């Protein structure tokens, strides 16, 4: 199940929750730039469940990638926004 709750809020999701935040920093022209944005993640050992998730994401034109053998990630901002629009933010 995909659920979106702001991290740090009361009732905030545990670490295994599908909403994860990308946090990274990179030095560009001598200046440190920080990137912080949400992403969706499904982790499951069942290949059938992962394939079903990928099929559904393809069906609604949400780009995804398999970041690990057991993990499907939706991390591009446009894709996260599209998934949010389909599922609706949960509070």
C-alpha cells in the first residue's frame, strides 16, 4: 500500500515505509548544493508483488526503476507528483 505522510509529523512513518526522502549534496562551482525531495519506494521479496507494482506503474505512465533486487523506486519529481495525484496525499 502506498501512503504519503510528511516525515517528522506526529505519526510519521517508520523507516520501512514506502515514502522516503532523497537527501544529497553536491559541490557545484565551489558551492555546496543540497537536494531534498520525497520519493516512493516499494520493498518486497516476492517477485510477483514487485511485477504487479511495475505493471500498475506502467499502466498509469509513472516511471520507475528497480534500485535493488527487491526494491521498486519512483523518485523523479514529476513521477512522484503524478503518483501523489493518483493516490492523493494521506495525512
